[in-house]
C-alpha cells in the first residue's frame, strides 16, 4: 500500500515495526510490512525514527507539491545500478538504435491511447462515429511516426511534431467522454485551467514518482533522456518512460468523471487555475491506487499493474548491457 499524508498537521513516527500517524486526537497504526511508499502532499511532519524504519524496509518517502509532482524523496542510497548500464544509456542516446528505442515508447503510448478510445467506443454507442474519426486519425499518425528513420538529434523535432498532432486528436476524443459541465478547451498544466486537467496533472505527478523509483532500482539514470533532451535538474528519462503509462491516469480520471464521482467542491481556485484539495486528493488517490493494484497478465506472468513499470525498467537495463532475460524471468 501507499501511505498517503494529505491532512495538514499530520505527524508520522515509529513504534517498533509500525508507522504511527497522529492527527489531532486521532491515531492510526500501519504495519511497515504493508507499506510500499510514503507520500506526503501537504504540511505534515515525520520523525527521524520513521525515516529510519522506511530506509530499513526499502520504503521510499516522496514529497509531492500542490499539483502532484514529486519535488524530493528520501531514499536508501543503495540503488541497483551499474556503471555499464549508464554508459550504454549515454551511448545509445546518440545512435539510430536510440531513435528506435524512443519511438517504441511513443508508439506504445499511441497504442494505449487508441486502445482506450476503442474500448470507450464499445461502451458508448452514441459516440461511435465521433470516436471512430479520432481513432482513424491516430492510426494514420502512428503509421507516419513508425516510418521515421535516422538519428535522434536530427529527427527529434519531427517526432515531437507527430506527437503533438496525436495529442490534440486524442484529447479532443477524451473530451467527448466527459460530462458537459466538466469539458475542457485544451490540455493545460501549470496552472490547470479546469477541473479535468487539474485532476489529470495530479495523477501524472504520482506516476512520475513511480517511474523515477523504477529507474533508480533498475540502475537507469533518470536524468539522461532520449526524446526529452538533457537539461540541468530535469529528469528527462522519467519524462520519456512515463509516456508508456500515462493511459493509466487517463483511464482513472476519465472513469471518475464519467461515473459522476467528481464534484466541484473537490477543487480550489488558485491564480487563474485550479488545485485539487484534500477531498479531491482522497477520492483520486484511492481510485488510482486501486487501479494500479489490479492484477493483470503481462509478459507471461500475473502481476499488479504498477509492477509493470519496474519489470520494464529492469528489462530495459538488461537489454542495454546484453543480458536479456527470458519472458518468464
């Protein structure tokens, strides 16, 4: 489970092998054996004993800002990395093979988007014609993207152009699925201009933390990207890899809106935009956690959906240094 502190004034400390959460006169006890990560989203405090227990149990502590993006983490400092993995990661970024690696992530993203829209078309017959048009447009853009050849530095602009076109088509289709009072004009980030983008951005922020953790454990350098170029303090590889998993947030958030689980009082107005408040975070994090914990069949094994990220990162690292695991490994 993810232990999430969303209430201002929460205090996390340790008692033996237990995490204790104190809030005013309430106390909650959670076994450290059940905790995968600790997410702190607001004005909370924690003891050094709680940090020590988290490190002992390989539990990372992630600090999320107001829009859900991780701005820091407490980590055990013993990542399973090797110099060989990072050297190969740096080398690949400037090769034709690096281009194919980058394209594979974007093509997977588009396949996920097309699959999501196809599923939605089956469930929403009234939207069949509208969604079919968008699906056909995405299939055409996918075909064009798959034909790109050359070196990544030269073709990056062209790749991003196709991705931008696909994004506009996809979000127009997603908008069809939302209740009329929650439809949006376009994707917006900081700040989110509407409730949908606000909740979606927060979901992406949580996924960023999941992808970064998987990179560190697999020995990948989160700062050396392929599609997203290297910038000081920018986790470019995390931005690259998250493209494979964004659809999880999309499905979760669209599902909440479609099921009428989202209310106006879950959001606060802030500087010409919206922020998700405590009630909104609770609803979103519960559903996203349930979705990520669902069991699925992936690469000939039954695993939780969230564990796909770790499996992919380890497999990527092994491929780069010539140790490709069997499908069942």
